[in-house]
C-alpha cells in the first residue's frame, strides 16, 4: 500500500512496483488507507508512506494501520529532512527516489531476493 499526499507519487510507485510483480493499492488520503484496512479492502504486506502529510503524518498512520495488520512492514519516505526517523526503527527512503532504489529497498524490507 502506498500512501502519499502528492498525487504523482502513488501512481508512480504503483507503476514501478506493479511492473516488478507487486500488487499495489495507492491513496493520497490517510483516512482512506485506514478505511481500506478496516474494511479489509486490502491486506498489505508493506506500507510505503510519506512522513509529512497534512491530515495525518506517516508515522502515526503506520502505527494505526499496524493495529489492523500487525505483521505489515513499514517503509517511510520523505522529500524533507525529518527528525526522529531512526528512532522509529522503520527503514527510510529519501524522495525523489530512483526506480532501483525503490525496488531494492522494498525487496530488502520484504526479505525478497533482489
């Protein structure tokens, strides 16, 4: 699942990851992401989430989504310098990212071979 308030990022990540064999759900709205998991519309193995969003930050969203899907992995991303990222224990991807950076870190987080 990709959650990013920038409308270009979700579809871009979805295209990249779909072509790499992943099934991807994407939304710009953290509240929609919560509804999707609550309603079991999707059951993601991984959440790729923007740290800085106006409605709800990515860290808070990840914590809330893991209440529904505790085994879901989290990958944070941001185009900004964000304090406290290392303390979350979740991996981080700097935006803008290269295709190989995105697919490589997702493979690593999911434990899949590169």
